[in-house]
């Protein structure tokens, strides 16, 4: 992998480049280790997923090498003898890069590259690479770059860095003051990390303000979650195209992935796209995406998009649910949405097996109306419809109803206002004293 062949992401990603070649499809050998209590089947399933990830990143898997061990080798992860075998397999497959299914320490990676005579990367690098290719919003790009730099920093080494000065041909090993190039690279990356952290802190505080505004206006929020490549962004765009999008300057600021949407029932919701999920989401990514992921944990409803045409949609669904647990969103109600119905005849069977789920094609628009109706139904099911009678003297109570819920109608009577409203169960209980006698 030469620097001139760096990925597109590397070119606009500042100091961090992609990890996988993309000017042609790289040939890859996968390596996995079964460490009890994990079984060979677990390793196979992990490698199947890794193969799909490598394919998404734009490379081809030619071969796999697996080993069973009690513990990883601290120096080479796999055993020394197995590393030689892996080198032979890589040579036979004429492959450029070996991808390991688990995270390698910087030292293990260095040692393996020496033995293998080629690039050794791990699952984390592949995932960071895919996220790098897919990041579209400014915030997303900054988050991915931060995660990549945090991953790269301890792995920087002389002669092997993808630093910009090297790409530009500034290959001098030493700079003034006796500082090595490595130290200069490291310092520059640390500076860039701090800058990105500060930028993302600003976005996070902006997001917090949005969240408070949404809470105050009682706008319910819906987060789109799903496995990487499930079609989340396409779905968000489809909803935008179907004209259900409501322009709202309040929310249409920094964060390009949040839209205000009007449901068929008339109520407005905030709809947010989140990052794609995968199994063993690297902790660097979870850290960098914390404020984005928080949106899912705070949402009133998750639309969980599942690619019905994937080789194993159920496994992807479970991988997403594992991540939801990790980010504290396990208790948020979930609406399953089987996507790519146009390309997946089995979508119907999946919907039948999951009561309450819907089948859509974000590409053709099929089922989108049903999805919107289902979202409205699910949100309404979480609120209570109440009728309150508030005396004119109690303007404060009326204000509270407006603040806490969605007012459907207000009728002025001789001694007060009759209000029909939707409130969450806690709000309904608090305002119980004002309930109309008929309620
Ligand atoms: P990440 O950003 O990786 O999380 O992906 P995503 O979930 O946002 O997926 P995205 O919307 O980028 O779609 C991934 C691929 O699936 C694209 O090539 C889409 O064109 C395709 N796709 C999305 N929805 C459909 C669909 O309903 N049918 C078909 N056939 N393809 C779809």
C-alpha cells in the first residue's frame, strides 16, 4: 500500500488516511483465533461478518486462516508457527494485506508485519475505514477522523506513517531542534485531536440545546438505527422526498441528519439518522460518536432498519441490539422496519415472523406510508388521551398542559376551558385533578 494510493477519505481526512487500498480491489487473507469459551462456529460467524465488512470497504477476501488457542500470544496474537503458516497462505493467495478479526496491540501489529512481510490490520481498522468512506455530515466526518487518529496515534512509527509531509515527499528524518519526524507527527496529531474534540464539544452542546428545545416543545423524537448499509440514509432521504419534511430552522442547523417530519396523523416528530452499527463497534468510535448515539438513547422511538436482502438479517438485528444495550438505549421502544423489499422476497416472511414490524423499500418508496402510520401509532400508544377542565383562573395549569403535552382541542365554556390533549403517563397522572368528570 503506497501513499499515492491512499483512500479518498485520506485525502480530505487530514492526518488520517483510510486503511484499505481503493484504487483497485485489494486481495485480503483473514485471520481468526478461537479462544475458549468461544467455539469454532463463533469464529466462523465473526469471520463471515468480517468478510462482508472487507467487501463493503472495497476489497476481496481470498483465504482464511484460523487457530485455536487458550490465550492470545502477547507478541504476535497468533502463535509464532501459525504466523509462518499465515505468511505462506498470504503468499499463495498473492494477497496484500492480512486482516485479523480482533483488535491487535500496536506491538502485535508491528511484529506480525515483520513476520508476514505485508500489512497487518485488524477489524477495528476495517470498520473505521468503512465509516470514513460513509461519513457525509461535517460532524460525522469529524467524529470518524477523531476515532481514526486515536487509533493511529499509538501505532505511529518511523517510515510507516501516512503523514502528510511524507505524502508530499518531505521525507527528511529529522527536523530542527533534534526532534525526530516521528515526534513531529505525533505532536501534530495530538494537536489535531484536541481541535476535533473542541469542535465536537461545541456540536454536542448545540445538540443538547436542541434536545431541551424539543423537550420543551414536547416534540417527540424518533431515531433511525440499523446495521451499516441497511439503508438508513436512503430512508431518511426518501422521507424527505415524499414531501413529509417540515422545514424548521430551529432544528435545521449544524446537524444535517436531523429532520422535522409531519406524520399522517398531523403530529410533528424529530427524525434523526444515526451511525451504522456493526458487531464489536470499536470503542474509539463509540467514544467519538457519543453525542450522536445519545440521540438514540434519548429517543421516544427507534426505527430499527434491517436489510432484508442481507445474507443473515437476524444476525445483523442482534448485532444492532447489542450495541443498543451498550449505549443505554435498550429500553427505548423499537419499530422493526425490514428494508430493501424490492430486492428481498423473504421480507414478507420476516414481517410475518415479527408482529408489528413493517416492510419497506427506501429505494422505490413501497411501504413508506405504512411506516409513517406505524410510527404515529407507536408514538400515540405511548401517550394517554385526556380531557381536562381548567377554570379560567388557572392559566398556570393550562400553560402546563401546553408545555407537557400535545393539545388537540380547546373549547371555551362558561367557567373554564375544556382541553383535549395527549400526555405521557406521568403528565396525565400529575394533571389528573383537572380531568373532566366524564373521563
Ligand atoms: P451506513 O451509513 O453504512 O450506516 O449505511 P446506511 O444504513 O445509511 O445505508 P445507505 O442508505 O447508505 O444504503 C446502503 C446501500 O443500500 C446503498 O447502495 C443503497 O442504494 C442501498 N439501498 C438502500 N435502500 C434500499 C432499498 O430499499 N432497496 C435496495 N435494493 N437497495 C437499497
